[in-house]
């Protein structure tokens, strides 16, 4: 019999696990000994946060990131095929959304291995429900291009789509590039387009605000190195 591949939620920031990770999910997480992690150091620290006595040395950790090759995925699959349960842990939030966890999940389906997602925080979902924007029709665009011209073109594209479909467009950026993204949004978007910026979700420093591009130009917040989710809606 094969094992089960659990999709394990990770904290979105510095907060107590009980705030956003259900107790049963914590128990399942600490019962595992095989972990597929985007960042092993972060994962080990998280496991010890869940259980100070967690056996780190007796556990197996595999790096699963954007550089992971197909042959490495096949190697990672071996414990599951041998009957051991394992779990994918993202750098933050739920695996498979804006991270490479989906590659291993796809292979698990091909190998008829049970995939079980567990309840936990999703930054873009929490940002959406708190934004006041259209929650009936929305699209998650993940990470936008980094370069200026490509970024401006992409913003124009998703703003146009938002207007045509009356659809909320959600996206994110690496925290140290947040200010550059905001600057480009303020330059590119229509003054009355609504922009939600959700920062440090689920932590004590959480701040979520939706207002027009014109209004954001007046406040000009500093988002440098702060985990953030962005959402726009052009009426």
C-alpha cells in the first residue's frame, strides 16, 4: 500500500500556530517524518514551533523548489511508494499556490498516490475576502514580471481584463520588490481603479486597505520586505 501525500499549511508570518493552523492539522504535521520543503531551515524551525520535542534528526527532508529536476521528483516519490506518508510544506501559506509544490502533487496523481490537502491560511484568499472587491469572479496571477516594461505591460493587461470581466485580479511579489511593484501600479493603473494591499496577514502587524489608485498616490506606504498581496478591480 502506498502512503499519503499531505499538503501542509505554513504560517504566513511571525504568529502563534494556534491562530491559523487547526490543532488536528498540527498533530498530523508532527506525526510525519518525510517532508518536501521549499526551504528546509524554515520547515525545521516551524516543526519545532509546533512541537519543541519534534525529532528533527529522525526525519527526512527533501528540497522541493523551482530548480528541482524531474529525476529528483522521482527519487522523492520513493518513500510514498514504499508506504510512508509525507508532506509538502511551502515557504508560507498553502503549497501548490505560487510555489513549486504542484510538480510533486502532479506526479503523485500519476502514481495513484492519495493527495490530501489540509486546512490552513492562504494569503491571497484572506486578502480577497477582506478587500471588499469582487469575490464572485476573481483570478490569481501569482508573481508578475520583474522588468519595468514587461511589468507595465502585464499590469495594463490584467487591468483591462478586470474591466472587461468585472473581475478582481490578485497578484504578489517578493517582499523586497514590493515598493517597485507599487510604484509601477501607481504609474500604470487608471486613477479610479481600486487597489487592495494586504500586508503581514494573520500577524500582529496585519494591515489591509482598499482604496483608489489616486488615494494610494497620496499615502505612498513603505512595503519593503513586508509580505504583501495586491488586488485590483477596475469598474
